[in-house]
C-alpha cells in the first residue's frame, strides 16, 4: 500500500511532495521524495494523529519521539491524503490518538495549578483586603460620595427601580421625623461626611451603609422595629461603619475580587460587576472586628444622645427571630457568629442607665413608619 503525501520536516517552512509506502516487514511507513537525503522510516507504533485541522479526509501524522519538552513529539508533520491509506491507518492503529506525556507531567501540572490557586486565594483574602484598607483612607471624600451615589442607584435597580430615586420614600412628615432622629444622634459628633439617610420602599428588614456617607433603611426595618429607639440604634451602628469607612473598604475589596475573577473566568465586567457589587452592599458582611467597632461606636453615640445601648440588642433580637441566630438570608446583622454575645454586650453597655427620652414622640414615630405612603403602588407590587 502506498500513496502521495506532503511532508513538513520541522526545520523549515518547505513543503515536500513525498511518497508513503507501508512496509509490513518493518511495521513502518517509509517516506521517500526528491527533497529528502534518505528515506524516512516511521514505525507504525510511534505514529500519532494531530487534530488541529478542518479536513477530515486528511490525516496529519507526527511520531512519538523522546524530546526535551513535555510533548514527546517529532517536529515533522506528514499529511496523508490517500483515502485508502487514511482509512487503513485509522482502522488498524489504535495508538494514533494516544497523548504522550513525560512521566511526572500531571504531578507538575497539579503543583502549578495548586500554586496558581493559592496565589489567587492569597490575592483575594489577604492582599486585596489590605490594599482596600489603604485605598479607603486615600480616596478623597468627594470621590467617595460620587461613587456611593452610583452604588445606591444600582442597588435601587436591583430592587426593580427604573431610575435613581424611584423607590425613595418621601412622605414629608416621615422625612422630618427621620431628620430629627439623625440630628439627635449626630449632634456634636464628627462624622467626616455630609451624612445622607434615606428609606427605600422594600419589605426586607434591613439597613446598610453605602460608600460616601449614605445609609439606606428598608421599609421592612421600620415595620419590624418595636420602637423608635431600635431604629436609632441601627442608624448609630451604620454610622459607625460610615465613620470607619467600612463600606468603601468592602466595595473596593469586592471590586478587586470581581476584576481578578473576571480576568480568570471572564464575563465579570460592566453590568454584571455592578450588580454583584450592589448585592454585596445590600448583604454587607464585615469582619467581626469591624462589627465590634461599629457596635461600640453605636453604644457611645446612643449614650451621647440620651438613648439606651440596649436598644441595639433589642433590634438584634428581632433579627434573630426573623433570620435565625447566625445566617440570615439578607440580614447582615444576623450574618455573624456570636450574635448572642453582641446582644449581651448591648445589655451590659446599658447597665446603670438612667431613664431616657424616646428617640421620637409617638406621633413622629408613626409618621416615620408611614414614610413610604408616597409609594403605595410599589408596596403593593412586593
């Protein structure tokens, strides 16, 4: 059996017209041609098929050869076009599709893959958090505020709003009551930002801080709180995160992680990244140290406003009733271990407190709970 073929010798770009004959005695293909100094003999057992071509009628062959790289393949390529020889080789040579790798290759691949994974984990869990902490202290406040407004707008889109501010609750008496509560908490305090507190018409019992001094309270939190002191305690806790720039640090860490994962896996750019960032801010999960610092800040702020720190513990109890002791679905207050300890700490911080004046009067508290009356249609759609 013999037929015409073309040979690329691997040393030049020249294409040699050759004849290929099957030598049954030698169990090999014998390759001859005018451009060859001597016939080439390729043992049948060493033949390997290459699949990087589109013509199924051709058979591109190389041969197994001990080399210094991982492929263990000859650099020469033989293109066989004779239909009978192509069919015979594919029918009788089971080793054609064998992949030859040097001994220990998979171990080296596993070690390198493990090293790459370790590097990614180191970047996400060690380097990016440290870098985010540094950057959060260096970003100008005005840039942070602009960034936070964009994040809040994206959060509203996650909740179904078609434009920024569409879900903001703005019943005048409710807004006035909220402003009185914030003023009482922050009077004499150095926040470092022009603090903005808003209420979004959504049934989730949650509140969170956004970069740039913006705090978002959900309607569900106002409905779930037992009294205005609980809401004031949550605001004090979130103001603590704002003062410590925890939202900015968290956003920078998330953005860095999204970018790194996007480089590795793709499709983490543009809208997908901003949606993920918004969802992370809604369910913000800070470190236990950051939570403890925000709690301590809230205790001091509440005492300074003449309110009991135990109100924060009372609100934690509500979260625990709603979401469980540790892993609430979207309540980041309940997303940390040792919630019981935090409730106890709030109670201990209130020991010996004298009677206090509630954060809002009865009428103002009712107005705050009704702050979303301007969003009746949105509420009915929940």
